[in-house]
C-alpha cells in the first residue's frame, strides 16, 4: 500500500461517526450530480453506474442504522433511505433527472443537519 492510500485509509478510520456520515452523503450527492450530467450527455451507461454508486451508499447508511438506540430518528432515516433508493431506481429506468434532483435535495438537507452535528 502506498503512502497516499495509507493516509486516506487512516483519515477515514479516524473520523467521528458524524463526519463519516457527512462524507457518505457528500459522495452520494457527487455521484448523483454526475448522473444528471450523464443524462444530459445521453451517456446511459455512466448514468446507471453513478446512480448505482449512490444507491450503494444509501444501502450502507441504511444497514448501519441502530434501530434500538436510534428510536424514531432511525426509523425516519430508514424510511427516507428506502424511499430514495426506490426513487433512484425509478429515475434510472425512466431516465428522469427530476427524480435524481429530488433525491439530491433530500440528501443535501440531511447532510446539512449532520454537518451541524459533526462540527
């Protein structure tokens, strides 16, 4: 493993949980913005790939929710993650950038809240 990879791995593993969530949201938003650009360029393969990467992040966020300790907040997040994942599947099939933008908006709102908590 080269020095940069070691640095990157250490930076990620030493972040607080809140900061990690922010990083995941940032990544999903980035992939979805790329998917919108892919749609505009009519690059359907790249669009599907970027949407899939964002869905993978949503799946991971959903998987690590602690439903016992998180209570109603965790339940609400699970509902949102499930909705966004489904909405992105529809956006991918229908080639609908509006649906992608809706998910970006939800993620940006959640991200802002986590940024406040993480700082």
